[in-house]
C-alpha cells in the first residue's frame, strides 16, 4: 500500500467530504489551514493520482477530483506504520504507552477489558 504524507492526508480529508470536487473547491477547502496556491493543490492532486490515491476525471471541463482510497483503509495503514516503526510490532507496548500517558474513563476501561476478554489469542 502507500505511506501518506501529511499534505496528502490533508487533501484526502477534503476529498472524503464529497463524492468529487472541482479544483477550485479543493483549493478553497484547504486554503484556510494550508494557504496553498491553486498550483500547489493541483501538483498534489496530480502526484496523488500517480500513486493511486486520487482519480482525476478528465472527460469534461473542468476536471473533477475524487478519492480512490477510504479513510478507514488509510487510518489502518497509519496505525500499522506506527505500530511497526515505533513499537516493533508489539500491540501490547503500544497500548501500554498510550495508557500510561493518557487518562481513560471507567467506561473506556470497561470497553477495553471486554475487548481483551473477547479476543482469541
């Protein structure tokens, strides 16, 4: 699969909000947070098409842009990358690190306990 850059993630966040968008709509959606020019956004979209992340419909003017990957698939890949890069593939170490550094509610603790109890290992 692919490793998304932060910029690609931002572009996809915009594309996940609609079935397809015009270039100007993508630019407008990203501008407040990125200040990217129209050319910059177009460059990202073109590169992302080559990576199989974005579809550019060129059979009409103006072109339309849509995502080819789901948020769920990208989130899963990001979690896998973090797990292997930082924790050597150890889910236990990852969960332990998060639990040591974050407070969880009693409801979240109960949910985690149930999830662990229901797991087949």
